[in-house]
């Protein structure tokens, strides 16, 4: 009996590993059509609720928005291997001091969570997030991770991805976003259902100004840096 149980568990693990790797490999090439978070938000919604999500290749997304999300969410994105240990340590110290909880999650971790998992906090989900982060960092390029992130992240109530967000907030394509408009979208990512990218509160307007300065300090942005300076900051 015990032998059968172990055999079942072992087979289940092998099936999980095989299917999860296949899933990640498929999304290396295929646009992500729908995510668990989109499904959850749809189920939670009351009355008429429309999910807006238009996939576009990264070449059709303004480099200003690419720079904005990196400057706001993960300034070491081009250099780490999926985990920013310095940011994690800072987040842990802040949380220990009773300050507002910060996760220290990288863009890679957020991509893994948004595309493959669910939003609730638990040790199981965190463990799976670590596993899928390792997979996408191993099997995808940094460009692909950023492309999937920018096409899948929640950017408003029922709004997912750069193109849908650009059309919703500024009535233009993601490719034509200005620096300030890109910053406007990036600063609402911590709570996109509460904050507004346009007609914003004073708090969000101040965050926009802060982010524009961060973008200026970051300097010239190119995804090629990840190949030229690999490991420079980690």
C-alpha cells in the first residue's frame, strides 16, 4: 500500500514537471491569451464586466513604457536571474519593523505569478512562483519576459496589458505613449483597480514625477544591456 502511494506521488511529480515545462515552452513563442487572474476577476465581478486585453509584440510597445515599469518595479531586471536578493532583504526588514508590507518581487516573479498562478498569498503559491520564475528565466529571454509581463499585467479594472491600458487611459496605441504617459501607467501597478493613470489623485501625480526622475536617472534603456553586462549588478 505504502509503495503504491509513493509510486503515485512520484508519477504525479513527474507529470507536473513535464506539463509545467511544456506550458512554459509553449508560452515562449505563443501569445498568452488569458491568465488565472483574468478569470478570477471575472468571477468576482458583479453586473456587466468586460475584460480588455489586446496582445501586441514588444516592438509595438513604447520603450518609454518598458523603461517606466523597470524603473518603478525592478531596476535590476536586466541583471538578475529572476530574484533580487538585496530587494528581498530590504522588504523583509521593512516588514519586520511593521511598515507597509513590501514583497520585493521582481518583474520575472510577477510574470510567473500573473501568467501561471493565482494572486492569493500562501507558502504553496510562493513556492510555485519560485519554480516558475526559475523556468522562465532559464527558458525565456529577458525580452520575452518583459513582453509577456507588459501584455499580461493588470493595468486598471478589467484592463490587462499595455495596448488595452494605453487605449483605455490615453486613447492611443502603446507604441505612441510619451514618457509622462508611460510613467502614469507604471505608477498605478501596485493597485491598478484603485489608482487612475489619468485624472489622478495628488498622491499619484507626485509618484509620476518621482518615476519620471527615476527614468531619467536610469539613462539610456536597451534590452541588449542584459547580454552585454550580464551579472554586472548581481
